[in-house]
C-alpha cells in the first residue's frame, strides 16, 4: 500500500490510499456470502446460487459497496499507520475509483491531533505549600465537634444569632398569600442562611410568644418566577426560642466523639496525626497541579481541533451524569432539581474543556518525548488495580479496556510522575 497524506488546514487533511486486488477479492467473497443467503434464483435452492451465476445475473459491481465496507477498516488503519498520522475523528470516506480489475482508490478527510511544541516540564519551580498543623488547628476541629454535639435548650431570653426558633409563618405579596409560603412549628436556626436573605436577621431579638411582620425581597433569580424580585411580608409567630448548650470538653466528650479513644488528650493526638496526613496529601496535590499547569502553559499547541473539544465536553457530561445515576438521580431528575437543561450543562463544561484537551495533549507529547512504554507487568498491575478499585472481575476489565488503552494510561501516568516528582517548591 502507498498512502499519501496532504494537509488542507492546520489539523486537517486528505489521506489517499488504495485497496489491492487481494483484499478486493476477499471483500467480494465476504459480500457474496452475505447476499446469497437471501437470493431466490430459479434452478437453485435458496442460498445456493454460484458466484459465476450471480455475476452473470447481477454483475460483480453489485457487490462492491458491501465488499468495500468489509475491507475498508483494516485498509484505512494500515494507511493511517503508513502515513504516520493520528486521527481524532471519524474519517469522511470518498471513493476515487472502483474500476473492475484495478486497485480501488479511496480518499479520507481526516482531522488529526495538533502539533505540540514542548517547553520546560522537568524541575519546575512551584509555590511552597504549607504543611504545618498547629495546636490551634486541632482545637478548632474540637470546637466544631463541640458545636455539633450541642443540645438545644429552651430559653426565656430573646433570640440571638445561632439560636433556633420554632415559628409559624405565612407569606403575602400584597394582600395575597402565595403557594409554599406557609409553615407551622418550623424550627429555624438563625444565621443558617436557609431562608430568604433578610428573613432570619429580623427574628433576632424576638422572644417566645411574640408576633412580628418580616419584610423581604425575593432574589431576581428566585426559582419561583412569579415571586422573583418581588417584595413579600411574612407574618411570623415565635413559639419557642432554643439556645445551644455546649458539652464539656473532657474525656467523656472524647469517648462520645470517637469510641477508639479514652481521653481528650488521645483524641487530640489522633486528630493531629490525621490532619498532618490530610494536609500533606493536599500539599502534594497542589504541587502536582501547579507543576502540570506550568508544563502546559509552557507548551505551544497549534490550534485545538473543534472535534476534540466537543468530545471532551461530552465525555465530562457523561461522567457527571453517570455519577448522578449511581446516586439514584436520573438526568431528567437532575435537570428538574437544578432548573437547568442539557444545554446549560454543556455550557458549564465548555469552560475548562480547552484546558483539559491541551493538558492531555501536552502529557502525551511528554510521554512520547521521553520514550515511555508500558511493560507487560505494568499492564497486569493496572488491570488488577482497576478491578479492585471498581470491584469487578479482571476479565471484565480486559473486555472493557483494550491493551492499547491500558498502555496509553500507563505512559500518561509516567509522564505526570516525571513532571511532578521533579518539581521544586520555592523557598
């Protein structure tokens, strides 16, 4: 095969290649075996007509389309390999010639991966990360837990920020009560921000038994369009005011929080170790993210193909919606709950798609520049890790992911490891 690649734009071109007689004959045989099963020819049992009789009756050309479909994929792949191009979209196939007795000539309009000019990607200097965990950090975590374990105690005093009030309320726009604006014996924590802006603040200073009018303005983007931007008055009656009573910070509190410890000192030691581990992991992630970002910023990618960005948007959308479905939320339900549409979600993922595509291209280019390859042992280890991570049999992983896909993922990981392991934090 002689394949010819001619660029027509930065990342587009036409691939011309031929299908040799040997493959044409294989394709014709496959095509004939496919059509003869349904042929009814006088003098022959159904499906038993000979090739020569078929050619006399219908002409060999009647098989050309099916024959081409049978042998095109392998011939196209061989032409791509010979031309040394890396397509990123389905080709637009056109037939130049299919003359009987001659090699067939095919053209394919193809979008290919753009050229990547790498900059520096090793020994990059990134911002130094804070890994220190102080006693004050631990105390703050203990204080948060103390608040979470607080008990609500009925109080006689007026409500202050942080108290919980038990209220009846009904909302009006003008003289009309509106749907969904009424509640009875509703427990509301003041300062939680769970009600319309301005509502909770106006209950500060109110005591049990008091009634008051609360005036608010609905936000312009409020989900109920008939209320958006409108002023409303809520008639509110306060039944109870409850304040938080914090538990004592002692050994009993520590055991209530974590039954693996016996004392408050042990709890603090455990939190200190956990927070150090967490902060170290966060610092490592930040260094890696910064190093990869610098490597990508330092590289030049000649015009991102639209099809790659489009595919990345839809890949991200599919991943997001699949995660939602695993939580029992179908796409239609998600759009209803968020008052959005598929187009809104598409737009949401468009923002970072260019960056994600460029990042992948740069990492692939680094892997190629470094000559990274995946060994058989690394492929087996990757399959085992994926099987354990997704709780599925290794055989299923092999069915879902081809060896080429696994090799690609492994070399990408090696490139990322090279970028991040050589990064230096600035003093």
